[in-house]
C-alpha cells in the first residue's frame, strides 16, 4: 500500500475529501499499470462520497470518468486474444475492471437517488440528469466487459439500469438528450437490451465490437413501450421482447412463450423497425450497393459482416429454439483447437501409414489436447463442458477437432457459443461441420526462382451444410479459387479443385471443392 500512496502528488492524501483543483495533478500522477490505477481511482471515488456540495461532487466524478474508462479499456484489450478458461491474471483484470465501473456508477447513482423526486434548486437539474445518463452508460459498460469475457451480464448492473430508467421516466426526461450527455436514458437502456438479445456468447471478439458499433448507430429504430394485456403467441409481432424490470433481463422473445402475460411494470422492446432496416441493408449489400449508402461501415462488403447481419436479423426477430432435449449421460471427448493443432493431431495419431508423394507426413508439432464432457449432441452440433487439459486456441469462432477416445475419427466443428463461468468452468456450443476429415498437403506456386513449397490443408469430403459436397480448410492466404488440392481417401489418390470461399476467419479459410 505504501508503494501506491507514494505515487500521489505531494500534499494529496486519502484522509479527507479532495478539492476539485487537486484532481488534475492527481490524475497526471496515475500509474500506467491498470490494476494499480484502478485501485487508486476506487479510493479516490470513496473520498468523493464525502464531498457535501453536489455540484463539486458531480464535477469531480466527471473528471475521473475518462481515467476509469481508459483503465477498463486496458483490461478489455487483454481479452481480445484470450484463451478459455481464462487465466487467473485475466480473471482478476475482469473483476477489477467491473468493480471500478460499479463504484463509479454507484457514486453517480447515489447522488441521483438522493435527489430524485425532490424539488431541485436552481442549477441542480441540468447537472443531475446527465449524471443519471453517465451512471447508465457505466452500467452498460459493465455488461459489455462481461460479454467480452464471455460471462453472463451482472445482475446488479441490470438492477441499476432498471432503477435509473424508472427514475428518468418518472422525471419525464427518459427520451430527452440533456446538455452535457451524449444520449437519452431510454436510448442507453435500449442499447443494453439489444446487445443482450444479440446473444454475445455467439460472437467472436471482432463480431462483438461490430455489433456494438451497429447498435450505437441504429438503436433508434427499436422502441420501448409499456407492456399491457395478454396476447396469444400468434398475435405477437416478430421482434418483440418482454422486459421484466427485476434483477436481470428475462431474455425471452414474446413469440417463444406459449402465452404472453405482462404484469405491472413490464416493458416491451419492439424491434420491428430495426428488423425492417436490417432487411433493407442486407438486400442492398446483396445487390452491390455501397455500404456507405446503407449507413454501414466499409467492412460491410465482406462476407463475414453480411453473415453477422443475417444472424442479428434472426436473433432480433425470430430467435431459434432448442430442437433437441439434453441428454443425461455425458460421455467424454478429446478436443483440439486451431488449424495447426488439428492438422498435427490428425497426422500424428490417425495417419501413421507410409508417406506418399506430397500427402501425409508426421505431425510437426505436439497438439494441445483437452478433455470435455458432452452435455448435449444433436445432428447439427455439440454442447460441451470443460473437464481438464490445455484448451489451446479455444475461443469464439475457433476451428475445433473432436475425437471420441475409443474411435479413430475426428469431427470438424466451429465454436458458435462460448460461456465462461466461475471456477474455470467453460461451456461451448459447437456447430458440427463435418464428420470426416483428411489431412493433406498441396503445392504452392513457385517464387521468382522457381522454387515451390508445401502447404497444409484439411479436406472435408462430405459437408452437410453444402448439400453433401466437399470443402477444404487452410490457413488464410494459402488457397484461392481454382487451386488443385490432392488427398488420399480409402487408398485412392484424388485431386479436387477449389471453388468460392464459403467461410473466412482470421485463423482459417474454407473453400468449396469439386472433382478435378
């Protein structure tokens, strides 16, 4: 503790309420290490609670806001390339960041709660209402930090968002942008709801940021209203979500309920206009319209972005329901993650035959293997729970190889859902892409000297989502349409030719294949 206090400017201590003029010098002395800076900021926030003058207290909270956001951004950056289960260091960063946001939001909220419903003196209303918006934005960011770590959103964050929205609505300024605030209270609330209903556990880190940006730009198309009466399921419009203002969000599209019976205080989020906007944008991209004319970023031209928009359209209109019941018996299965480890796993364990031509070779690296239990299996995927071992490159969107311990086969899958829980518990939702895979090599084009090199690939002879046609997986940039890919199947040497790219990921690419 002495080390941390020694970082403060001379004459500044935590023993008394600070003076606003001290803060500039104090902020300039904050250490670069985010954990140390977070601890100092939390202590300073505690001191500010003792400032009697409301104007001065809110002014100081505003002055600390940029520092709090920068510290949390540092913790968020560490999650971009994270592996799961999270390391103890990364888990600690998420906890520290959440606690800092929580304390900063509470400092605003306590002031708002104390003065809400009372007669406000001259000059208090113009500063109190923006303070409520900042508290809501901090609670919303707490949720986003949890989503970046693939953990469920905090119940207390939702409880506070519900409370602050009710205060703003009762005060008559829920739909008004206050001077000094960047958004209306209702808009902040809607953005948090839309992010939750986009099911962040299904998104990669890159997709999560793109969805966040999309919501920031287009949330005005979603509407919030009082829930009244009871509707039969077929009478509920697509894209309506029931929001019960309790401890957390009742994440339930109204059409998924057998009967909708809103109670007093319930709200309905209507995404109808947002859905129509999404359809217009998807149709525009399909017809080659420039993204800028559709109010989309330039990256929307890429197939991955269009796929993300189609997923949002489904989640905000007709979210899918589980079609298969969970199984009680939970067999174990081996998992390897990432193209490199899957290829090495297959060539090292299952293809010990003699090397021929440029096909199979011994594994070049030792793959990282983890053990998982199968919580559920359907014709299209698996639900897994982590048991033990090194999970390697396991992350949302990652390429996965699954192998039952007693069978010499490898299922090729993709992580479509990831939930990180306490005590190193991780749940995965996998799309079953192909039940048979063949590791192979192919020749790359020669350079100026005429030398040629070898590259690796994984051939999938039968892909159900491609109507049973073949596909091939390779590292980004190593394949292109029209490339010949040789492989051995059932002691027969075959050569296929690549077609269009059907899935592109920062760590791998998938191309369709047809016989040469």
